[in-house]
C-alpha cells in the first residue's frame, strides 16, 4: 500500500511539475536554480520520490501556482468571489486600489 501511494504521488508531482515548472518559466521567474529542480525531478533513476523530495517538489509547485495567481495577474478592482475568479482574472481598464496608492 505504501509503495503504491509513493508511486501515485510521484506521478502526480511529475505531471504538475512538468506542466508548471518548465525550464523557461523557472528561468524567467528566477526564484530557484534550474539545476536543483532538474536534479530533484530526475531522482537518479528511482521510480519514486522520497518524502523530503516530494515535499520540496510540492512546495515549488505551490510557489509557482501562487506566483501565477498573485504576481502575474493584476489585483482585481472588485474582491474575488472564489479562487477561480483569480485564475480567470483579466486585466481591468480601470486603476486598481494598489495603482491609486502609487
């Protein structure tokens, strides 16, 4: 049971990291070293990630999601009703409260 969980978790983390942490995105964002990420993703040919490796990769994935939501998208003028509103947010033509303060 534990081995299956480790394999499924590793597959899920691999999928998410390939989707979100491509080389260009990592280089552009500049938050962490590409070499360290590649080393973590390749795991020396092992099929599963260790608990520590899983936690590190999960953290990098969450940081990337957070950055896409809050750094790459402008702050909407109206509060979001749900997290999905933040993901689908389009830049508004009116100034936001943050812009008004600057």
